[in-house]
C-alpha cells in the first residue's frame, strides 16, 4: 500500500508545482497569434515545430479513405492555413537571426509540371489530389460497368442499359 501512497504523493506534488508556476505567471504554452509578437529565436523555432507536428497529424487524417468530402475539404483548409502560418514563423525566425528554412524548403511539382515551393501552393494539393483520384476511380468503374452490360447483351442476356438510368462520367 505504501507504493500507491507514493504514487499519489508524486502526482499531487506535480500538480501543486504546476499551480505554483501558473500563479507566478510561469510558462505560457499558447502560440502567439502573430509571429511578430515573439522575440525569442528558440520560442519561434518551437512554435514552427509545433505547426509542423499539427500539419503531420492533419495530413495523416486526410489520407483516411473513410472521410467524407466535407471533412476532406475542412482538413484541406486547415492544412493550407497551417502552411501559411508556418511561412510567417519561418520569416520571423530569419528576422531573429535563425536559419533560413524557406530557402531549404522542398519543392513540389505543380499540375503543369512546374517546380514550386510548398508555401507557394495556396489551394490544397492534398485533398484535391485525393478527390481527383477518387473521380478517376469512379470513372473507371462506370466504364467497366458499361463494358459488362454490353457483353451481357452480346451473349443474349437482358438489356440492363435500356431499363437503367444512364450514368455518365463523374466530373466531380
């Protein structure tokens, strides 16, 4: 039983220390709304890393195949907002004398084949690519369905094409 008492004391002590820090005006773990409000290079880098982690979580979530279109669009908007915010923090880090993350940013190929920085792409690559892929899959399935319906008619089976409503390619 002494072990459980030691655990509760440890938890209680951590809680009390946290409350004392709050009363002293200790750590503020909220990211500033405007990057220019941060005057510490270490803090600015910390906030940039926090944004990168949030982006990673949202990118992982947007790749979930069971998500609806509205959720994909919302996540896409959130990722775009985080990309813009990351760019603001990167500019602030440069102003504070830190490394230039913008110059070393990876390049992405646009739909035209032009290499662009990730921060330059405003409308979301991730969700739109996924929607485009889904539309391609739907169109492929529609073409296969028409192929098999025609094959059934050729073999003397019932004409499903005449009785079913006509489905055309899905434009998205």
